[in-house]
C-alpha cells in the first residue's frame, strides 16, 4: 500500500511543477513584453522627425568635374532625386513588397511568422554555420540602414526589432516605404530607386516599368552579385524570381507574367574605365589636405581638359612600340594638369607611370647640366671642344661614335654631345648640377657620380615635366595641380586654388638661354620629330640599350612630357627619344595648342652686367635687390659707389678716356662689443687694458 501511495503522488507533483513552470513562463513573458513595451516607448520618444530621417546621410559622395564643368566620375554613394510616395510607380512598390516583405501591410514592424519560419530553417541547418535569414521586415531594414549597421549579433537584432516597432508607431506604412525606397542600397554606389534607375537604365525612377522594377527589386538581396553592370545574366535571372513572387502574391496575373521579356530591357551603358582615371587617382587623394569636410557631398572641379586627354591617350597608343608602355603629362603655364596618361589601358593596369614610376631620363637630364653652366657664365655661343675625356676612370662616348672638335654650347646641346656635358659637369661641379635639379622639383634621390650628367638618376615623369614648365615660365617655379576648387553640393566654397609666382628658380636670362638651346634641339637637332609648325623647345632622352625613351618640351604655354619603355626595364628595339616619344609629343601638341595663339620665345635677352665687367667691380656692383652689403653683411650706401672706369677698346688700337680711380673703399667696422654698444646707443665705461 505504501508503494502504491508513493506512485499515486508522483503525477501530482509533476502537475504541480508544470503549473509552476507555466506560471513562471507567463510571468517571464509578461515581464518581457512589459520591458519591450517600455523600450519601444523610450525608442519612440527618441526617434527624430520624418524630415530629419529623409536628410540623414548614408555616406559622402564626391562628384569630379572636368575643366569644362562636365562630370567625369562619381565616387562614393550616389543619391538620386527624393521621390514622394505618390511619385513612385506602383509596380516598383509592389515588386519591392512582394520580394522583401510580403506581409508588410499586416505586421507591426516585426513579422512573427517570418521569424518562426527563419528559426525553423536555422534549426534544420544547425551546425552548418548559417545565420538566421529571412526574418527582417522592410521596417527593420529601414532601422538598420539609418540607425544601426550590418554587423550580425543578437544584441543588434534586438535593438533593430525595438526600433522597428517604435518606427511603426510613429510613422505610417506609406512613409516607411518612402524612406525605404529612397534609401536602400542597390549596388554600384546607387542609393534609392531614382539613383538606381538612372544608373542602370538611364532615366528617372518615375518612368520605371514592370520588368525594370523587377530588376531593381531583385538587387537588394545581393547588390554586388546581381548588379546589371557586374553580371547582367544574374540580374535577369533574379528579376525572374521577383516576377514569380509578384504573381504568387496576386500582384500581377499569369498573363502579365508571361508577357514580360526581361531580355529586351535596355541597360544604360557603363562608362568605360578610361585613362582619365589615372588623373583622378592622382588628384583626389589631395582632398585630405585641401578640405576638412568628411560628411557633406563634395563637388570637385579639376583642371583636366577632356579634349586634350583624348588626344593624349590616342597619341600614346598610336606611337608606343609593341610591348612597351607609355605615359604623358601635360601642364598649362601655371601648373594646371590638362592631360595625364599613366599607361596604355587603365583597366588592365591602373599603375600610374606618369606620377609613380621612376626611370632614368637619359639626355633629358642635361637641362640641369646646361642651366648650371649658363648660371655660371656660359652662353649659348660659348665655344667648347668635343673631344675624348676621362673623369675618375669614366670615359663617356657620343652616340654617334665621333668627335666634332671645336663647337659651341648651342650645337653641343642640340646634338646631345655627351663629352661636352661631362666637361661641363667637371667645370660647374656635380653637386651644383644636383642642386639645380632639386631646385626645379626633382624629388627622387640624385647621385653625384660623374655619369650623372647623362641622366643616371631615376626620376618621375611629372617631376621632369614640372622642371621644363618652370623653364617655359622664365624661371618661375611651377607646381603641378589638379584641383581648382571644391564646394559642397549646395555651393559652399571649401577650397580655391591660388597661383604662387613668388618662387624664382633662376634668372630670366638663364631660362631664356636654356629655351634657346632647346629650341635649336627641336629645329635642327635630336628633337626634329617634335616639330608642330610653331615654335617648340624641347629635349630628347634615351637610356642605355633603349630601355627608356623621353621627349619633353613646350610651346604656346603648354608643357608636355612623354615617356615610353617596358615595365620590366627590358630593352625596346628602336626606342629613341627622338622617335616614338617625340612623335607622340607632336601628335598631342598639335591638338593641345590648336586653339592657342602662336607664341615666339623670348630668347634675345640682355645678359647681366657682371658678365661684362671685371670680377672686382662685379663683386661690388649693384645687387639686384638694390641693397649694398660688405663682407660682414652690413649695409653700404650705394650712393657712395663710383662708376667703373672706362676700358680700352682692344680693337681700336687707341687709348680711350681714362677716368680717375675711385677712392679706396673704407674698411668695414670691427664687429666687437664697442660696435654693438654704438649701434644700440649704450654708453658703457671702457675697461682699462690688462
């Protein structure tokens, strides 16, 4: 009997524990619902206004304009025109609801049925690493896009649900759909249906038809995979699924579904990745130091001339030898980059050989050698001797294999005589030549071995072009730039480029002498292939074994540099600077300067007086800043200086008038304590000598 009583008591205890569990469950459920309600009320009160939600940014968009104002590329997110709910085609709304949230009009922001189905799928696939999918409503997607992020965690999911419930309490279904359709991401940088319609179909979203709406609605699931610009077949296939869902939900009939031919949808052509991207890749990183605006959309106005850019691309492609790459940089007189080509094809190689690659310039480097010589007192007519020379065991040879004997500087430069360049290097000093190159903007390491006069230091094309442009500007420094101004989308000015003409690198007569030499090189020397029917000054460059070919020059305010060679630095047959690079220069420049007036070079300049006077008088002569100083740096009254004596004419055989010798220059004051006291007006007692 005792055993029987014990047995009869067991079901009673089980029922008791079951009731307790049910009660606890009910209490926990009610407590959870109460907590959720409190959280929803708090979230409701913290939600911003509808207008604030419409204007909340998804990211920074940057639109890049060419010199003529046309948009050449859009980077970052792209936003179309905001469409009110009544402006959105009904087929677009129906396609989106059928695909993303078929019970949208019936749930409170969270879909319990969808969550249960997603949980069951997750249970069936437990252990396979699959996430809970298919449970997010359109309202939840809106809250995630605006307030949260796409990181997957249970905490984020709970916050998303609470915000969705609050959003449904504060705004209508139509308002939520309007937010969603104007903000959801469709791939290719397009946010909202208007941006997507313009990008993929080339027209506003207000005119979307059924097949186009199906394609756009199908993109939300995986924008990168289903984007028509990335995979048109995948986009069409996904659109078919959307149409099937619309038929299943009763939005369209079977006959309407059958009448849709997705293959006939006309996609807007994707702009090709052309050479202008070399320019934008170089210019846009400069925004980080030019403006401080991380959020607002930016309008960036640049210097690039699309007509010149097209001509530059064609010139490089038409003249680059087989197997070789090519690059071109063209600067206006103030440094504005009008064209930039970093390679034959941006899609196959976005490596910018115009701004990044470092190669030996060959004889193009001689501009620094000859400018140093001109600054030291040489003139284009100075006589030199082309003969064998050996410097510290190094014996340069001319490309012709011959020696011309007595010639002048102009001829030596025009025909790129190596022995003369070497002798000039010894005369002016190799460090002086390196300093001249640094002065003109060469940023790469420079060696000072004797062979440096023939261009053995690696350089960048943009730096060399900058140096030539500074010569064209009569010795005033030129700094390449690509951005003229930056504004916000509403027109607020953030940056405006200012031209700086304060840095003078060499005297105008040095730049004029260098222009004289380079004009001769094009007229009668190694650069004859660069002639374009108007004055051109330039220089060729060819390295050992024809690994690199260069031509750089200027005409009518445009300076252009061209480089050709292989990326692996292997030799290219018949690649001389005076051939393919010079021809590419000419092809481009004929277009670049076609609308500019012909400009003659100002090469006839008066040399400074110190070149015509004895050394002593030159040393003590009037400096260019109008201030006389002695060897201690103290000012000397220029009015005390006497004119130099008249000299004898060596050709007349007669003695000219001789003026009286100038009085002896007073000895400079001694820089001691007494002098300091005198200058400062202090009366200090003299200390007796020890």
